[in-house]
C-alpha cells in the first residue's frame, strides 16, 4: 500500500495542477469540480458563516474554481466585495455582480499584491503547491486587523486492515500519482493550526469533515471522474492496472460500497 501521508514534494519536472492534470478546458472538468462543491460547500459555508462572513467584509477567495463559494459570499452572506483569484478564471465569466473582482493570477507569484482582506479562504489549493508553509505566511500577511484566514485541504483516514481492495489500491495510486506528477502533498495538512499560530493569529481552531461516500452520490461521481481522468498516471505508478481501476470504478457505483472516503480539514485563525 502507498501511504498517503508520505510527503512527495514537488515533482522533478515542475508539473502543475491544471496543466499536467485536470486541465480546465477539458470537457467535463467544471462538472467534476462542481460535484465536489456539492459535497463540501455546505460544510465550508457553514463554517464561514460561523466565523462572521457577512455584510461589510472584503473577501479573498483563493482558487475560486467555478465560483460556488464566491457566489455564496456575495448572494447569501452579502459581503461587501469578493476578489476571486485563480490561474484560470474562465469558469467565473457567468458570475455577474458589481461586488466581484476576478483576478487571474498565480498565488505563487512573488509579485502578487492583491490587497488586504477581512476574510481569506483557500480550499483544496495549498496541498497542490510547493512551499505551502511560505504561502500560509503570505496569506496571513494579507489580513486586515481582525481578519480571518481559513484553510481547507484534504485528509484521509485509510483502512489499514483492507489494503488490497481495488478501491484502496486505486486511491493510494492516486495520491502517489498526484505527488509525482504535480507535487500534491497532504501530509502537512494536520499542521495547519500550528502554521496559523506561528503567524501570530489568535482563536486558532480546526475541524475535519469526512462526508459519506454513497453509490451514485456526487462524491462518488467526483472520485469516479477523478480516477477516470488520471488513468494513465494511475497505471504509471505500477500500483494498479486497467482491471483494478475498472473494479474500483464499478465499486463506487455499487450497493456494496462501504468506505470512509477522504475528507477535508479546515483550520482558521484571526489577526488581532
């Protein structure tokens, strides 16, 4: 079994999310992202509401994707402004609101100066980037006094007693492929509360959400689409072959499905 806690680090060829995997222009990519959003948005927006998301706030949505959280901030929370930052912002074209500013930029660009904010949220972004500890420091530096930084990334509690199932082998191959192809690393996610504390943020706390993985559910569709798009990279790990992947995909749509799927850890802290 490949342990998803192993820190793979950045790949030697400098591969990147959206270029070497999950290209935004690929048909169906927006639908794959939205399937994940259907699962994680209610959890995310509940926490943002509890942290004070509401009128008067200037917000930075990092890795805005298809804009579901940015839309919630504008339409449901009623914030004053949202800056939606992403390297590819084509999917945000449908959002029309005078309080929205779309910023096409790379978070790792040292020259990036988006301004200062009362709320900064980044979900499933840092895990794909090199030197994420430094990026946490940069994000914290963009907070206004009293502002809140919220970080969400993937965590997994694998079944260590069932390591040979097609599901487990495919999931482990995925983490390995993500690490070697684009540098994804979830091993440091449990350290996010400490990172925030080291930035002198206060009221630091964290929580973990592991949504139920049910056959035919949006989450099952998300993993099915993810594995299908990664087939060559999965097989290149040597951990699975085409037959194993097919068995894992069928299992995601089977009434026999019984897994604690990957979840998300959220950590937050406030600038005094």
